[in-house]
C-alpha cells in the first residue's frame, strides 16, 4: 500500500532506538524526510546512518542531539527544519517505583516529559499543518493509559493527562483542515524500557528478570513481545493519507493483552 506521504517531513522524538526508531524507519522507508531527535549523540548518529541506508528515494535524514523536553531542545529541532507535516512525540517513560517515594519534583519531571512536551510540540506545529491542509500527530504513550501498572504510577498519571488533552484538541476543528491527532499505545515491546521495568519488578519481588518476562509473555495472547518494526508500521499508517478519518483515538498495540471490550 502506498501511504501517500512521500516527500512529507516528519519530526520523530526519542528516535535513536526502540519504538521511536521503529517509527522513523517506517516513515523513511515510505520516502518521508525525517528529522530525528534524542539526547544521546552517539546512538543518534548510528540511528541516522541506518535510516540513511534504509530511506526511500531522495528523502533526507537529519539528526538533532538535544533534549526535546526543554525549550532549548525544541528550538534546536525547529532551527533544523521549520514546518513539519508529521510529528511523532515520544519521551522516555518515568522510572518505576513505589508512589510513596515520589516527591513533587519527580511528578513535575514526569508531567513535563510525558504531557507538557507533547502539548508544546502540538502547539508549535498544528496551525502550520492546518494552513497547508495536511498534518499528522502521533503521540507514543502507553497501554498503561487503559490498564494502569502499579509500579508505573508516574507514567500512568502523566500520560493520562496527555490523553485527556488530545481528546479535546483533536476535535477542535483541526480535523476539518486535514490535521489528525492520535495516541499510539504500546503494550509489551522488546525495548530497553521493557527490560528496565522487568528489572524494577525483579528488585521488588526477588524473581529473576527472565522469569518475569516469561510470565508476562504467557499473559499476552500473541505469546510474545512486539517488535519496534511492527510498531513503526502502525505509526506510519496513522501518519498516512488513508488515516485521515481517524482522530482523537487511542490505538492499542499490545498483542491482545488488554482484556476489555472497549
């Protein structure tokens, strides 16, 4: 299927590895110009080189080593390219733990990275998208928005706040101007984040990381963890011309783990 977005320009956050990289890869393979941002310069440059090798046509790949959760980081990505047709927001999730141990600063960091930063990027791009008649914003959040995980309370709270905001702004008239905003909710994907969460659970319970991961796979109907590449393909579809009638949605990709009807 031709996604109809070749020649468009995308900003993909947290794209040096994991789900952000998978999303950038899928877009670059569709001929989308990709600007990737992450804090680690070395990993980011390695990711950019892989994207260069995989890109379709004359699409460009640019890398910005910056912290997207800061005003300076956001200024850096807009200095490299001003007008984005596609924005994929993504920031590392807050650390797991016991809610009793989190002080105000921990909550502020979580909200800043996982709620306020995506909102700032939406604010900075949607009007330009609307003026051009096309725009796609995909926020990578978490399946915990629908099924909270007790040790991920910081993430549960901050991402739920973003979800509520998107539910309103996506329906504010932007869709009539060709701009959609959706959230993509990953379940258990084989990423560093998954391994770190398992490590946190291991420390709390005394079980091995391997045992925890195997037990989690058994609770997933697909009986496996997802891959960054298949996640990226879902993201690319949400960014495509074919997804123009989908907005304000929470798209769950979890191998069937969520047991609810709705």
